[in-house]
């Protein structure tokens, strides 16, 4: 999902929104500094990330429940 390359956490979700929520919960617990940096990102950057994640999700139907 774009987190630290050294993070090996496994996230789960049946929908893109569930995956994002799982990722955010993990970030809050394990990488709070990333949460703080995300707060300063422009909305356009976050919207572009979300659209890219959705495209990747849609391209991987075997990963969907």
C-alpha cells in the first residue's frame, strides 16, 4: 500500500475501503510518523493515491473475496 519497504505487516480486507482502514490502523500503531506526514499531504495527492489503489485492486480479482 506504499508503506515502509522494511515493513512486513500483512493487511486484510474484502474491499478497497477495508484494506485502507486496515492499513491506517496499522500505520497508527506501528508507524505514527507516517500518519503525521499524511496529514500535511494535499487532498489531490491523497485522491490520486486512492484512485491508483482502486485501479490496482480492480486488476487483481484473485485477491478479492
